[in-house]
């Protein structure tokens, strides 16, 4: 299955190699363009997903404002649940825009295998034949990253030595050309190589950092930031600043351990990705909202809450100091007032019984007496 996928990528790279004048660097640039075009529908879907999330922004901020100032875990969980309920009601999937990003890495890994094994995936030479060619070239470390590059170099120097083994599978004219203006792009950049070719190859890590760093900066300006304006924005902003440096530096590190062509592909992939994002942001712009839009959304969300409250005939709820919603505690029932017993008839009714009053009843009686005195004075 994996060999079939890698073989498919190899066929595309070979097609780009043929139309690119049989130059491997041009082939990779064309391949980067093909990948971007193939993934364009997913990128458009990602942009539309961002637009839909931006349209829900006022309502989301209204929910966040409702829980503002309460950072305890139950309250935060309730807030997140309300936001997820809003997303579900509006048929929005917050993970819907991650697919293009997830596909990028497998493509890069597949391309890496295609590049380091050009005889197998680009020239379609069977594995068993490649093994025999290694034996002819006396290459023992067959699993090294540059093993097939060394084999191709040996075959170019003396193809007659490999002609019998390679017969029917590959000719000298079919051997790929990895040089660009005399620079062998199969070599890995190194700080130890200060030759003219070595210095040229060092441009790959430098350009990788420059284009990736500034590409990320430009993409941020044209990409929707879901955390902007929230309590998480400060922490997210700090993390993003770290990522602004870590991602380019990691890419630079990778360019020092892989052939230069991988770094060159990554450079052009970043350039095309940035251009694509800018174009999509112009054609499908992220909506912007005013303060009035946020106030209107807040009134709408608060209005929905009032409608969801129970009828006034039911007992009123009281708020707890640690409440999350309106349904934490019920108002305690008032003590029932003692009912006045009917006066017994006959002799039993003539006997006056001492009246035992509670403190509450006594207070009410005192209040009534004061009111009677006030009314008498006014008359």
C-alpha cells in the first residue's frame, strides 16, 4: 500500500521532471505547484470554515462575557459547553479546517522517500535489481540516505560496468540529473564545508528560515484568529511568539540532515502557500464586526436565556455565590404560620387559654399595634 502511494508520487515527480527539461530542481518546483492546485479545494473549504467561525464570533463573545471574571473549573467547563452547543446548533465544526494541515506532513514524508530513492520511485527500477546494482558498485550501506545518490553517481561515471545488470530496466539517459548550475543538490548542507559549492548549499537553510518566518507573519494577517479578544489570547499570543521562532528553526535543523533538494522544495512550498493564503483572503475575506454588532448579539443571546426561563408561577430560584446557572438552589420554604383554632363552644369555649406565640408572630403583632397607634394619632 505504501509502495503504491510512493509510486504514485514518483510518477507525478517524473512527469514534472520530463516537462521541466529533465532538471530535478524545476521538477520539484512544478511538483509543489501541482500539490497546491490539488489541495486548493481543501484550502477553500478551510477558508470558508474560518469565515463561518468568524460569523459566530459576536455570539461566542456574548457567551464569554456572561461568564467573565469567573475562572473556576466548573464555570469554565460550562462556558465551553455553551460555546460547543452554539457551534453544534449552527452546524459548525471547529476541526473542519485542519485537514489541509494534516495532509501536508504525509506529502512531505512521501516526497522525502521519493527523493532519496529516485531509482526505485522515479526510474521505476525493481528493488531486486537495485540490490544487484549496489553489489556491482560495492556499496555496503544500502539504507543510508545518500545510498542511491552514490549509486547514480557511480553509474554515470562508468555505466558500462552496470549495463548488464541494468539491461531492460534503465539506460544511461534515464539517470536523473540532480545538478543545478553545476551544484549537486543531492548533497546535504554542512557548516564544515566552506568550499564554493558548500557555501551555495548553505543558502538553503538561510532561505528556509527567512521565507518560513516571514511567511508565517504574513499568513497571520490574512488568517482568522479564534482566540483574539478572549482571556486565552495572552497565553495563546505567547505560545505563538515561541512558535514563530521554533518552527523556522526546526526547519533549518532539518535542512542540515536531508539533501538540499528537500529544503528547496520546502522553500517553494512556503512561498506558494503564502501566495495562496493572500489570494484566498482577498477573494473570500474574513468578516469584520463593529461594537454595535457585538451588543446586538449580546442582547439576542440574553433574550434567548430569558425565554428559556420557567413560567413566573413557579417558585423563584435564588443564586448561589458559586453558581454556574440559574438552577443551583431553590428558595427555602417559609415557615408555616400557626393556624388559629376555632373557639370551642360551650363551657370549654369560656375558658381562656394562654396563647403561645412565636417570635415571628410577636413581631407581627407589635408592628400591627404600631400601625394602629399611628392611625389613631392621625385621626
